[in-house]
């Protein structure tokens, strides 16, 4: 089990590193920018429905907020997965103790 998890972890790390190594001069833009370009190509007179309430002062702060959002979401998901597994483990150990 540990060996399988280690192999999966290494594959994820490789998937994250390889594009950066092979595409050194590439720009990794977000989906928002790509969508805006596509919409502009289709309809030149398109106007957005609304504007951002607050725009971060720099790209670094925007990235930081995005990462914080991802970390908080990961913690919440990890907590519930751990809680569910622990609850399931506790219930199954009670079942084994009864028999």
C-alpha cells in the first residue's frame, strides 16, 4: 500500500515538473484570459455584465489568494475524508468486537 502511494505521489510530482522543464519560455495564463480572448474574437462589441468589486494590487497577491483558497478547500476536504474513514474504521472495529 505504501509503495503504491509513493509511486502515485512521484507520478504527480513528475506531471507537475515536466511541463515547466520542457516549456521554459511558455506563458502559463489562466482560463479567464483565454475565455476573454475567445469572446472578443467571436463578438467584438461584447461588454461584461459586471466588473470586479476589488482587484488585487499585484499578480503575486492574486496568486497568494488563489493558493490560500486551494489550501483551505484541501483542508476541508481532507478533514471530511479523514473523519469519514475514521468513523468507518471505528464502526467496523465495533462490528468485529461483537462477533
